[in-house]
C-alpha cells in the first residue's frame, strides 16, 4: 500500500496551510499574565507594537488590541468563521447588535454572508492568577449561491459538544471532540443553515484528538472526493499508517489509507479538517472572500457605504463586565446560555 500521507508541511508559522473548502487556520496560544482593572495585562504593554502585536513576547501577544488583547471591530463577507475557544474567554460584539462571552471549550460558528463587522476580545478576568488563552480560528468558504446570505451565528456550548472516548486494546485512551462531521456513535451538533457543512455533499469534519501515550485510534475512512488534513500541534511523535509524523508538522491524508494513528511516548493532540472542495474560483482581499475580483470591489464599496449595519457599541473593542458568565444575545434579541 502506498503511503497514506500525500503531503507533509511544517506548522512553523501562522496561518497553517489549508485545502478547499477551508481558507485559513490559526492556533492562538497565549499565557497571559494577571489582569488589571480594565481586564488588560497587569504587567503592562511597553515594548510592544500596540495595534499590531504578534510578537509572542513573554509568551503572549496583544494582536490588534490596545488595552485588552484581541481583535477590535473588523468586517467579514462571503465565508464563515469557526472559533474553537479551548481556554480563556472571548468577548464578541457585532454590527447587528449581537454579543456574547464564550470560552473553555465553547465553539462559535459565524456565517458572515453578505457582511458583518465583529470584534473578538480576550478579557483577562483573573486578577490574582494568569489568564491562559487558547483557540483555533478556522475560515470555511461559502459557495457562490450562499455568499450573500443573511449573517448568522450559532453557539456550540462545551456542555453540548459531543465527545467520543475510545479505549484501545492496551487500555490507552483517545478523546475525540466532534465539532462537525459524524464519528461512530457520535453525531455532531447542527451547523448554521447556510453553511457548506449543511450540504450533505460537503463531508465536512472538524475534530480534535487528545491521545494518551502509546494510544492507538482508527479514524473513519475518508469519503470519496473529500480532503482530510491532520495538524499535529502538541506532543512528540506518532505514527500514521506506519509513517512517522513529528509534532509541529501537518499532513494531507490519502483517501485509501487505514487512517490509524499510534501515538508516541508523550500525550499528543491533533486537529483534523476535512471537506469536499467547493471547487469554485476564490477572490480574496483580507476579510472579504468572493468568487471574482469585481465582487471584492463591490464588497469594499458596500462596507464603506453601510458599515454592514453600523457599529452600535461605544468603542471598537468593548468587553463585558469581569463577573459576566458565558452567554449569547443574538441579533433578534434572543438570550442563550449554556
């Protein structure tokens, strides 16, 4: 049998390589210090390029935040964001009047559609201890017929996200978090209605795997026409269908392999992205993703003229009160809590 790994690539810098229908994938891992009274870093921000700090200095970055780390108001059109908040909190506000605080295993799946402005800030709520924050942000394309749908976001609360605990023949365990794409004995939550993931032809999957040392796990066979990409982001080494894979590497997986992972001597974690390519032209300019350049020009004009609904919040980077628990208020006023 030929190698199950079609291609390997380094995870040396962000964003990580992706394949259609995915556009973008980043892994933010920041060991933020204690928070000050404004939920910014108590140690201060001197020596950083405030407004564009991706330095990783002292183990964390401010990104585009000035006082609180994160990403102040910015527009999107023509695709979706899947934000997997593994640790810490994310405060969301958008141009439609929606807002949320989520984290510690929650997932926000946002369909930007015809256009939305949103901010994603990382409030440092702990004043007496550090504020570790970890998340994946994944951009998923929309097919042409869905590019200009109404914006929408769906919350997958950590308590509801399916998890599959697998024990191998030697008693070693693997935990699979099923964000999208069915696993044996686990069906995923329902994705947004206009998502490519809602099309049965998409074969879309987003999984994370957490493996004990020496654990073995068999992933489902890749559906015909789909592309599966494996990101090995924590651990030491593993074998994928007998081929060695080192931490800090990713791999595009062949459809005819066994898709069996055997972990090495240390606990390991993997991200898996899978989907049938949309197969349409992609024109992208920053946060706008359409099919043709003239559609990008129109997106810029529309944003300049309408602000995608305006910005109803007092600043470009608002955060919720320190004591606020996880919640979401949707554009229609509906309150949702875990």
